[in-house]
């Protein structure tokens, strides 16, 4: 058995660190980390603004309920 085959067999070849450039990988990245849309219809931008407003409300409501760790 060659050294590269041995490393690949036991998962020591380091291929797991490579980025997934497939369509599925890119779609998963966009779903997990949504960014500002680069184009779209006015309806898309309205949905984006509503999403941003909801997220801002969630973070604003969580902050007062949390107690400081110093107490």
C-alpha cells in the first residue's frame, strides 16, 4: 500500500479542510449565512428589509432579559 493510499484510507490526508464548491455547498453556505441580496425585484428587497427588522427586534428583546455575569 502506498503512503497516500494509507493516509486516504484512515482519513489523514487532510481533504476535509477543502471548501465545497459544488452547487449544493454554495446553496448551503447562502442558507446558513444570508447576506444582503445583490439584485432582485422590489419585493425581494422588501422581504430583506422585513427580515432585518425582525432580527433587530429579536436581539433588542433579548438584551434586557440577560443579567450581567458580574452579579
